[in-house]
C-alpha cells in the first residue's frame, strides 16, 4: 500500500478542501433561494470567500508538492501497538 508522503503542509490540505466544499454547498443553497431574498452582495461575499479559500488551497498544495520534491517529508510513524511483547 503506497501512501502520499506527509509534509508539514499535509494537515492543512483536508481542512481546506472540506472548507471549500462547504462554501460551494452554501453558495448553491443560497442561489436556490428566491431571488427577492438573495442579495447580490451576499452572493458576491460568498464568491469572494470561495476565491480566497481556493487560492489558499492551491498555494498549500504547491508548498506540499515543493516539500515532497525537496525531500522535506515527515518521518513515517508506526501506529502504537497495545500488545506488549513478552
């Protein structure tokens, strides 16, 4: 089983992806509301935040890839076994 090398940027990637997905869902739900209830300012604020999170995600992914190429990866940790050897 081959896994992606872990860098110091790795923990931020799932959080940023999840945040971006939530923003997309929120934007979709807001867009489904009645046009009279939805303001252009509200949609613009969502779109701006989506762009900000997308930019941060892309930059973090680039930093992660650069760290992998530079060999700046975290050591692999083995899960602790609760069974003690006799």
